[in-house]
C-alpha cells in the first residue's frame, strides 16, 4: 500500500470527504497490461453520460505509472451511483492520446466493462456500471 | 495441353470411368463422383484448417535446372469460413505464407498462417467478426484501428533475414523465413503505428523501398531503407479517393493510377463505400520523388486495373508502363464476392496494355489484346521491359486462369503454355539464371492447383521458352487454396 498513486487517490478521497460527501463507496480497479510495460495509464472516471461522451469533466483522473503487468488501485470516496471509465496507455509520455497522421490512435485505449471500440467508441450504456454503497470491482485489459 | 505435359494417373482413370459409362459398379461410380467433386474449382477457395508442416514434393516429370535454388514465398487468404460466419469477399481470408523451396534438384512445401489479432479474435469467436475490405464486422469485435481487421493476406516480401506479410490498409507483419512463424506486427515508427502500407512496394536497384498507403483521398508516401527503416513518410492529398492496389515508379517519379472507382460515404465495409463512376475517366498522378509537392495529373479513358509493371522514362521525359486494364471492376465487385458463396460469375477480361505519358500533350493507353493478370517483369535494368510474364487464358465456367504467357514487346507476340482446364494458374515469378545478362535469361516459377487431382503443383519453365511447357513439375499431397502475390528469394 505504498504506491504513490494510492497515496494520491487517498488524498483525493480525503478532499472529497472534506468537501462534504454524504456517503462514499470504494471503486476497486485492476488493470492488466498485456503488451508494452512502459509509460503510464491515464484514467478518467465519469459520472454522467454527457461528461463521458462530450468534453465534460471527469470526477477523477488518475495517472498510473506502469511498474508491472497488473496494477491495482482503490478509488475511495465516490458517491454511490453510475460510473464509466475510459483510459489510454500513454506510451510516449505526452500525457495526451496520440494519433497518427490519418487520425488513428497510436496508443491503446480501454474502457470499463472491457467495452470495446468497434468502429466507434463504446456508448455510455456499454461502459457504465453501478457503484453501490458496498463498493465494486472492475478489471480492465489494456493491449 | 502439349505432349510435353504428362497427364497424371488420375486423368487417365477419370477418362476410363467416363468410357465405361453404364457399366460402372457402385464403387466405381462413387470413385467417379469423388473425382468430379475433386475437379471442382471450389477447392481453390476452400479453407485450410491448419498450418502445413514442411513436406517434400513429388516429382511428376522433368528435371530441375542446374543452378536453380531458392524459395518462392507466396501469400493469400486460406481460411474464410467459421461456424458462426464467413468472409464474404475473397480478399478477406486469413493470410497463409507458403514457402516452396527448391534445393539440390528437389522441392518442398511448408505453409503457416500469419498470427494476426484478426485471426485470434475470429478463432476465439468461431466466426468472422473482424471484417475487412468486403466483409462486415460482427458483434463483439474490437476494432480500434485498421490493424484489428488486418488479415496480412495479400503479399509477402523478403528483406534481409525477415519476411513481411503485407495487407493494404494496415501494418506489415514480420515472419521468420525459416519457420514461417509470426514475430509480430511491425510498427515502422511509433507515430506511424497502424498506418496503411500497400502490398506492392517498389524497389530501387540499391534495395531502397518506396510504398504508398491510402485512406480515401489522403495518402502517405513511404521511403524505407533496404532493411526496412523509415526514411520518409510524407502525407499527400490525392485528386480523388480512388481504390488503389498498386502503383509504380521510374528513376525520378512516383506514378499513381486513379481509376473512377471512388470512396464515397462511410459504410463500415470499405468495398460498399466504393462507387464506379465511369464518366470521370481514369487519371494518372505523377509525383517527383525529389519534391513530392511537384505533381502532374493526366487524363486517360476509363478503365479499371489492379496491377502494373515497373515504369521507365525516355530521355525526353516520356513515361511508360504496362497495366492489366479491364473495362470495369466487376471481378472485385461481383466475382470475388460470389466465389465465397460457391458460385462463379464471369467478369470482364483484363488486357495487357501500355500507358504512355508524354511530357506534353495527351497521354494514351494501348491494349495488346492479350488477356493478362499478375504481370511480372525481369526486374533488372531501368529501360523498357522486353518481356512481360503474366497469367493468361481465362478458364471457361470457373474463375481465374489456366495459362502462363510471356509477352515479347519487340515482336508483339505472346508465347503461351496452356495447362488446360484442370489447372488453376497462380501468379508466376521470374528469376534470372546465375550470371545471366540478357533479359529474361532465367526461369519462371510458380504453382498451379490441379483441380482434378486436388493438389497444388509447382512448375519451373525456361523463361524464353514458356510455350514448351514446364522443365520440371512437382506435386504436393494437398491442394493449397489459390494464392495472390509473393517473391522468389535465391539461395
């Protein structure tokens, strides 16, 4: 439990609690990185369809430096409700998803529920999941 | 079929069964029926269920020429159908790398599927969920880039100690030339991941590689070192969003034929986005290799083509190249779709034609009238091609060709060896005799599928006497589905 990310996630949770959340649940995330082990995962957690599909704000953003093929993190302090996650594997350290000259992402992209891009990004219905009071776990594959 | 070409034993048996007619015993009738099925052209478009371990080929007749040693590498789709679905276009089968090795007078065959994400996903789904050029993707597919539908199935080239299996709209796959095992997908440079890379790269005499990639009316001009390192990847705009399968080069120019089969709309199946607009005519885009911004577009009458030869430039600057031109893309639109449904629909014949682009004035295309596909030239030298090797003689009532032709541009004569209706002729390649200086002093090498015997055969011809028939023919114990393109690697 000494991973710097866990510390920052805990701090974020603390901030959320100080801001006065009535109740909070734990979101346990496991990321399995199947190919390149370099770089970081850039994770964005959304709580509305509008924010997920548009340019809305994520309720949490995480940067996970990749040290092994499996990364586990607990995101505490989220209000129970519906969430969706999208992330990309930042291979080149720019902090932004990179595209080739024809507009195809050159870095892997992944979603909650392991929803897949199939000619289009997965919809909110495909990526969203319920976070109950008791918490929930999601395992996401990246390659 | 000439007397030089010995009929095999099964030919004789089938003929005898026909003569016996009503006197057939039930066993003989069953055998005759089996032979009739074996002669069906559909075996050339059937599924191969797994890799082919290396196996010797049996000599049918003749003798391998002294000095000929090397490997014919060939690619082409060989798995089209799964329980829950199938490819609906011939161009969407899983790439299978064949290696026909000729050594010390004998020959062998091995073949291995390219291990692509598409093949893995389709195998796991037991369906064809990762579509392609003319096949729709299905539910559950993961298609984040064109490489997720990359079948690596059009051609194979060898550079140094590596093979590259090539598709068109995505990355090469690296293959070990000895084991034919897939090493992995090739990302030519991190920022160029998943870029299109056509299956007909062109080579400079020093081994440098030029290639083209295309998405609609955008293209990229690739220049790679002989070993495959990117030296340049420059985006260019195309005057129109034509279907492009091949292109060519001269010493100074890049030549792109823009036929009026153009991408319009954004169907999830690329082929159904293409619209044939014959009223537009065919264009030729000519780019200066040293300055890609310097371009010329010339107009030609409407035609469709897959393949062209190396081009050359006269001292005056006039550019010439050969092309296999059809009146329309009916083979790719209809025939290649119907093949997957097990039916044959005839399409227009491609004819060997010469395109001439003067420095000023009107460009022209002149047909030799010779039916030709899979054109290959000597590959040495940069002047006009003296000879053009090609598949020829459209078979009756079944797809593709049954003859091998060599067109002599000086005599305007096509020498042909016709294997007869039982053989489906694939792309043939030329390799020079060691130490040869004269054009086409060497051998023609390539497979046919003997439909009646249900087996793939490998043939070697004297390139200057193709009409005399094969110098040697070997037979495999299996029919490998019809392949597309590849190359011969000496040694």
